[in-house]
């Protein structure tokens, strides 16, 4: 018999994280086959959950980016254990544990589905804007002369640009994300200056673009076209922050169809990511 009081929060190992990502696939979150590998390398201490009789029954991510910014994602309770108060207990314990991993006053972000937003607000999170997922079909477009594949020698340049766009250094994440199997990453260069970059990867159903960061609407469009070129005839998903009007115009121009939405929510009053250069969110799981 399950006793809620006896459930203790435990750190997940890599196997436990893989189980969470498998659950996410079953729930229709459409992760990539190799996502969990990158998630693990980003922050091996950033995943926790509850076990009952030796089996994982609930878990989630509590990612720390250099103790300066936190992100909560991958929050799942196994279906046969829902409705018992497990999720509520787990969520608050995760929030508090992550706060303890961060510098005082650091912000925690998350992307919350509509049904759960009132619960998250009770836990101290405030809605900042909506993230909407759009899907279109990949096809061939004329490639811009300024767009080319990112190679290993570009890493430091991309890291610096990513810091400008994401707002916090995620060197470890990028080191592995840019090399994730079944993906292509593109840069937009004007002379020696990087003006935008994007990555498209294979997921359970089709492909996902993320991130799509750019200095202008036109640059974002050229990178978007480069990604669509990689997935001819396949579904391609892009998660946009609706506060970026250029991102809204982009999906409208290419007749992408609305799929669903989350709300980006923040806990804390410290520095938050600036979405001005964000035309496509990297992941709902890690920010």
C-alpha cells in the first residue's frame, strides 16, 4: 500500500532519466531518441523523483545553469499513480530543491501546460508569455549564401552568441546538443560575424527545430528554410514565444499549423532570459 508520507525524493540515475523521456514520448511530448543523453550530460544532478517498491513512479528535471538560472521540466507521474497527491508533493519538493541549488534570488523558469498553470501560480510562478507549437511540412527552398553548417571550430563563437540570446551560459549543454545524432545545425554569417543559428533534429514524429536564434526576422527565415530543407515531406515543429512578433509572422508566412501551447512561467525577481532574439525555443524540458 502506497503511503504518501513515506515517499522520499531521490536523485535519478541515467536509467531513471531515460525512463522519464520514454514516458514523455508515450504522453505525446515528441522527444528525440537521444535527448536524454544530452539532458544527462548537461546536469547529472538535475533529475529527481519518487520510487515505490523499487520502481520509478514520478520524476522531473531541476536543471541549474551555473547556479544562475534554473529550469523545471519533464514533470511526469506514471499514469497508474495519478490522482493520489504524488505530483503535488513531488513538484514542491523539486521547486525547493532547485532553489537550494541556485544563487539567492536566481530565477527559475518552466513551460507549463494550460491545465496546470493555476497550480504552478499557487507555487509562486508567474506567467510571462505563451509558447506555441507550430507544425509544417519540410520542403526544398533556395538556400541563402550566408547560411552554412556549423562545424566543431565554430563552437566558441556559437557559445558566445547563444549566451547573448539565451541569457545564461550553457556551454555543457551546447557541447552535446550541437553533436546530437540525426541532426543538422546551421549558422548565418555576415563576414566574420555570427548573426543567428538553428538546429533541427529527428524526434519521435518528424523533426523539431530548436533553438532558432537570430538578430532579425529575415535571418530567422533563412535559417528556418535551411532546416525545412533537411526534412522534405516530414512534419517539422517549431515552438515560438508569441512575444516575438517576428516569430509569429514566420510561422504564418509558411502556413504552419497551431498544435498546442504552454506558458513560460518564472519564479523569482532576478534576471530573466530576453526573448528578443528567440524565434524558436530550444526545448520545453530544459529551456
